[in-house]
C-alpha cells in the first residue's frame, strides 16, 4: 500500500478553538520529564489526564513514589538509571498507580535528554495501553483489509490527487501504485465519461453525501481491446473535528455482471425481435412483400445492408435439382439499407435475375443449406461476395467489414438466401447473430414458401378462369357490349365469377352473369361446366326461367356448390329483354334523361338449392338505354351497407351516353378497392 504524506493545514478555527485532528490527540499521549534524581520537572496536561495528578501535585516529587506501586520501585529505579547512564531507550507496558487508587496498564517510551548545558534528563511518553492496543489493532486490520481486499481502494486529497491506492486498484486499472501517487484522478481513469465522474466526486466533497454503485464502462490502458465495467462509490473523509481531508473511492470490477446483463438484455431484445417478426413477416401471400418485410426487420436488428434472393427455380415451383458446384440463377426480391450507401449499387435490383458462380458465397450457402459467416471481410473475400469486380470495388468503398449469408429453408427445401452485410456497425457478426438470422430466415422462408405456392395455384386458377371466359365477337345485332373480369387481390384464391354473351337465333343475344360460391381451381372448373351447360341450353331457345331450371338440376349434382346467376335474352326486333334471376344481384337500368334504377325482379333461389321454379320478367330496352349486369364483388364490402353501395353504383350511371369501356373502368375504379376480397364480373350492354 503506497501513501503520500498529507501536508498539515493551519487550523482554520483559530487558537481559541483547538480541535482534535491527529492520532496523538486521539491517543492522548502524556509527556513527563525527570531529573537525574527521578523528580518530575515537566508535567503535561495529558499527564494530568492520564495519571490524575495536577501539575502542582506532581512537579518536584519523585515519579516512582507518585505513580509506581512499592513492589515495582527497584525495577523502575534500575530501568531509570540504565536509560540515564547509557542513553538507551526503553519501551514497554508497565502498571501504574492512578490518583484514585486504581492500577492502570500504561504503554511507556523512555529516553535520555540533554539540555544546552549538558544536564541529563529522562523523557517519558505514556499512553493508555488498552487504548493504544485497540488503535494498533484497528490500524493493522485496516491495512490488512485495504491490502488484501479484492475491491480497488484509493484515497484522494481535496484536489482529487492520489494519496494512497491498494494492490487491487493496481490490478484493476493496470497502473502501478507508485504511478498513481500525486497524479490527478482524471489521469488514470479509463472512462470516456471522466468529466461526469469528477463532477460527482466534487459533489461528494461538497455535500458529504456518499455516492454509491456508479456504473461505468471503459477500456483499461493495460488491455485496450477488452471492454470492462466497474462499479464506483465515493465517500468524503473528515477528521474527528470535521475538517475535510479528501475522499475515498472504491472500485469493483463488475465486468462479468455487465456481460451477463448485456447478454440477458441482448437475448430479451432478440426474443422480442423474433416475436415482432412473427407479426411483421408474412402479413400477405405476396412473395415480394414477404421478402421486403424480412429485409426491413433484418436491417433494424442485424445488418446495415440486407438482400433477399430466391432461386428462380424455387420461385417457379419447379423441382429443384440436387445441389452441385455449378452456378445458380437468383431472382432478387428485396434490398434494404439502414442508411445511404454505395453498397446498394453493388446489389441486384429487386426483380432482376442474376447468375452467381459456384464459388460465390451465396451460391455455397444454398448448395450446402448452411450459414456462411465471414467475421472479418478482407480483400480476398469481396470477390466471392459480389457479383463481379465492379460490385466488389463498391463493397470495399462502402466499408463492408463483416458478412453473413443464411439459407431460406422451408419444409427441407432451400428456396434462397438472406444476405447480410455490416458497414457502419463496427461489431462483426458472431454466432449469436447467425442463430438470430437463421431464426428470422426460417420464419420468412415458410411465409415465402406459402406465398409462392399460393401464387402458383392462383395463377393456375386465374389462367383457367380467363380461358373459360368468352372472347365474344365485337358485334351483336342491336347491342353494344363491354365487359370486365377482375380477380380478387386480397384472398387466397381466385373465385368463380363469370359472364357470357351468346348469339341466338333470330338475331337475339343471351347475356349471362354468374357467381360460383367458393374459390380456387374447383370454383373455376365448376364455373366452366355451368358456362358450357348454359351455352347448350341457350341453343335450345328456351325461356330464361327454363334455362335456370336446367342449370339448377346440374348444380345440385356438383358437390353442394351454390351458384347465383342472371340470364337475360334481348330481342332487337321487339326491343324486349327477358330476364330470369337465380339469387343474383339485380341488374341496373340507365335511361337517358332519367335517374338510373335497379330492375325489380323476383330474387329467386340460388342454383343448387333444387326444386325451385324460376320466373321470367320482361322489360323494354329502348335505343340508348343501358343494362348493367354484375357480380356481388362489385358492390359488397365488409364496411358498408349494401343499399349504400347499390346507390353508389347507380350514381356512376348518370350518363348512359358515356362510352361503354369508360363506363366499365369508372365502375371498377370507383367501387372497387385493390384489396377487395372477391372477384368481379361486369357486363354492360347498350341498345342500339
């Protein structure tokens, strides 16, 4: 334990107010001087306090007879003579007689004195033995505790310069004890917030209120690569009279606790991120949107630059060949950066196809199905990360220093890779990052897998649906026609809505709109069957109600499908339109100069209920009048009453002379939302 002498301060309280500030005052050391005859010639106030005799009672009297028991006279006289004659000092404990008659054990230090005349005297210094022993024990205990304590301890003067440091503090800050003494506190602290520490310590010196367990993190000069944490406590030191001597600091190395807490916090944040990813990734059945959601969450938590690339063969739902060492064709789905960076220019633009050779790390990742981690990216690594030399130069310019590629695996099939790079974040990727990235990639891969199969099935159903819809001739006698089919965007499948225009004998035209309840390939196939049957019955020139009657029988045999249908036949010779309804939405009629209306038709039961007769209603359709047939997807929503939506439909038909194609677009864009949950079939006819 190294210490620095404390300079004495002038008593700020003046001579009239003496204050105990030293160890001698605490011990109350008494001094007495004897002549060669053993008589007391000097007697201090402390001697009076210690032995009980006043100066007037003690001066001039033989010391032995005053304070020594008779049985110890000879021993004391011998010791006294030896000190006076030889000049050798004597120290030890000896029992003395107090004025009150009690015997007390005193600690003595005796030595010979000479004055300027050569006269010999004996000086005796005395203190209470028990008190001295207690102080010595306390000091020994303190020294042992300070020197052997695992806690770093230091004493500072009021100017915050070191007076004492213990071995533990040497080990903690890596600076020898002798190099501390006399130096300022800020010269040795390895904390970036040393000003805060110094300010807090000065506050303790001012107020006297201890400051406990202050948490600080830094890198000691002896180990600048290793971040460590310490808990600091500050106390003000005062003498028994209240004078501020300085401050004591204790320093506890809590690095392990800091690391454990940091790891626990990191684990909590990662669990929260995974939970967040469960709600934020895979919100739709869109492959691109799912990839973008994965890139967004990975950028916020893991990397500065994130790319999501999927094997083109996997995206097309083709059987993936066994992995080899050859190149792979990737389709970029998402690209995200936490900040502006030239690294984006080195990545493939979402939507683009890019071939990566077998020696590229992303190719190796999908071939092996294992993460590829490059903690510290060097010049040799960049060509294996980038698509070409130009991209490698951009990555080097961006400061890419750590790289991680994680495979996207769903149901045992590798779909692609999550590509992560760090530029601004100084920490390299570690094994914990690999685990987190793999967890995120695994969750996203399931969503991407679901989305790609959904899109494949949806595309198949949509292709079937469109192939079954009519490609009717541009001209039908007495009618101008326009039509639209719009598949659902927000549901998991394409529906079974359809329309048809059939040329009949006598220049008549049949107009059909129907809706198979359900979705997907089955609904589209059912729609195709009913459309074929409708064409067959239409050729028989039957009444619209009879056509629906036959369709109802067929629908009853189609595995419990329910279908709504509207069948109309227009005769340009009579300008009459005969309409039968099987549970379908009523058609709209718009006449020039009049408000558009919904035709009042018997609703009828849907096809597939069975045993229900369908009536036929005849309406006049004069030249210029508009008949609008549609499926419920045009007007039904989950947020609005159907009457309000039907009123809105009529509101778009206020100008029957408007071009029919424009009318179709107006109805679709005015009434439909891109995320509506149902298909729409729309057929608009104007009498000529």
